[in-house]
């Protein structure tokens, strides 16, 4: 059977999932309550930066297999399988996740369902959310309509979202019955022989947050080692390399620097801790408090390295910040370490100029008080210190002589440990990086 699908929520996850499902040959209707975004998507304009996704979106539209709407009634009549791809941000002033978008989607969709269907959650949620939503879906759906629910967490990496959707390393199916499992297995069958794990709701909800907690812990571990190296004179980059040859440890996510950010890891580990506390298992995740604290300290340390290069004070100094996105190949500035450092330096009286290849528009909207440049050289012109805070390729490949020709002083803080210190020092630069002598 070839299912007709809806994707509810057209953020980063929703657009990617909708475009990829259409590319696999499915008829897909995306839904969002934002009328401007729906018009933009129907015109083939991508509101986010993601490699390969714009082409996939336009191909789906041109084929007629993909379109977007604001109507829940239309979506309910269209789809056999409804994917929930809505945000679960951190609640203001607390650690808990805000699942109100998911609640609102169920409330709006369920009364309009006119045929048997499967609703599939893909959002990252606290344990217990799927069970609660399944019960509410059954309460609201019209009599005689079978409305099963499943939980199918996403594992997308920004910058590799299309690849991770079409060639995933695993698929997790959280289901309560055989029917839901078989529908999802058929939906994903065009992807080929992908390792698939069938579990209950609770385990499906835990998989994503557990994975993010592990990755965050690994990143903060090597950044904790950077703190030790700074106290002892060791070199954390060499330490990381030596550790990476141990197959029990491996080198992925063992890269020291200014720490992690984005819309997933920070808020997910905090929500995980909050939910564990509610369930009486808070002690089991107490270590994540320190994981979070280490991550925050690395941002403070990068600002301290800049201050050190400037003789103890940033006030009045011209500071070039290379990077605004939380990671390269993305325009996502949520919990961006780069912008966190930039605003801290701005508060200390530094004259900040920020450049990023993709995230400037987003940064300008959220941080209008900062100054922005149109190129790395423009940002660095007249600077007394340069901070490399997002590891875009164009930054890692900068020529120290070319950059040196426009700065006022050759001072650089390599917040991502991606430059060769010897090359930059040989070119007359004062080089600093977290965890390096």
C-alpha cells in the first residue's frame, strides 16, 4: 500500500521529513499555522539553511507530490499517516520541555479525522508524553475512526539532515500494536535494509534524550580535560588524539573547544534532568548538571583568553567574531556559543564585529545590538583580536598573512581548535586556544 502522508509542523525537522518522503515517491501534505511560511514553502523558498534541502523541496513541488497548507481539516482528510514534527523548546525560567505545540496539534487534528489513520510523533519529548497523547487522540477522534499512535524519534544532524533521513543508521519504532509497526515498516521500506528496533513508547521516548545526553557528556568530558590541561600545561588536542585510538572511546565528539549549542543538546539534557526528578530518578542524571556547567564554562574561558591577549581588558578593543551559527553548515543560532561569547564581550565594552556565511540574518534579528560584517576580512579589519568560534571551512582555511594584513594586532583565539598553531605563530600571530599551552 502507498500511504498518503501529512507532516505537521514545518520547522527544520518537518520540512526535511516532508521533502524526503516526497522524494521517496509518497504524496505529502505539509501543515503549518504560519501562513507566511506556508506561502514561502509552496513557492519553493526554503526558510532555513540546509545543504541539499532546497533542491529536494523544489523537486517535490514540481512533481506535484508535495504541497503545504494551513488547514487541519484538509490534512485530516488527506493523510493515512500523520507525522508530528513540532518543537519542544525549554520552558522559560525552568528546565522542563514545553510540549504545548504537540498538545495543540492533537487537539486541532483529531476532531477532523474521517478515516482510520496512524499518528506518528517524531519530536523529542519527556517520558510519558506519547501515552498521554495517545489517550487524548482516542478521546477526540470521531466515533468509528481508528486512530493509533506511534513514536518514531528523529536523529538528524544539522548540515546532514537529508542524508540522515534517507540513509539513517537506525530506525526506532515505538508502538503499542502490530498494525502500527507494520505501517511504519512499510513506510520506511524504500530506504532499504536499515537496522530497525521496535520498542514501547517509553523506550522510544528515552532513545533520543539518552543519545543526546551521551554525546553531550562526551563533549564535556574532553572539555573538562581541557581545563585540566590548562592547569597542568598539557595539550588537550594531543590528549584527544591519543584517546581516540582506543576503540572503546573513539574520536567522534571528542573535539575540545568552546562547547556545544543548538536547539537539541542543551535543552534536551535539561529536560531529561527535569523529567527524571519528577519520576524520582533525579540522582541517576545528576552528572548532567556538571556536563551542562562544563559546557557553559568553556564559553567563559574563550572570553578570558581574548582578555588575556589584550592585557587584561576588553573595554574599547575591536573584536572580530568569526561565526554566529552554533555549528557550520547551518544558520541555527539557538544557544550559539559564538553569539554567547560575542554578547559577553560586547557587555564588557568590546567593539564586536560578527561574520557568518549563513546565520547573519538570524543573528541580526535576535542580537540587534551587535555589529555585523559581510566577510571575514571585513569583520577583522582594524581588529585587535580575532575569535574563531564556528568552524566553517572558510575560516579553517584562512591565510594568516592575508588576515594579518587587515588587523590592527595579530591576536587570535581559536575557540574550536581547528587551526595549526605553528603556522599562525610563524606568521607573527599570538595564538590561544582552549586546553592548549
